[in-house]
């Protein structure tokens, strides 16, 4: 993968254990796993979106939305 063998992975795991402690190590693993999954999903979505025009958000007629700023309201 990155030229890392079993001995290198063991050293990295021992250093992580010393830095974060045994109580936080599962949380760190969960955080890294979620980050890698989100990164991979974002890359896949980017590949799917290429060549497609950007989505246009349409205004719903039933939704008035926030009021306009003062002085920019509808003409009376």
C-alpha cells in the first residue's frame, strides 16, 4: 500500500497508544474511519457529478421565505 509492513504498523500502533492512551484509542480509530469513509464518498460523488450542470434551486410558491430587508420590499 504505502510500503508499510507489519513491523511499521506495530510501531505506529504503539506510538498512538502512548500518545492517546488506551481509553481514547477506540475513539481515534472511529474518527479516522469516519473521516476516510466521508473522503471516499466525496470522491465518488465528485466523479458522478462531473459533466452535469450544477443544480438550480427553484423557489417554492408556497414558501414565502424570510422577509425582504427594509427598503427592498415589494412595490405598493
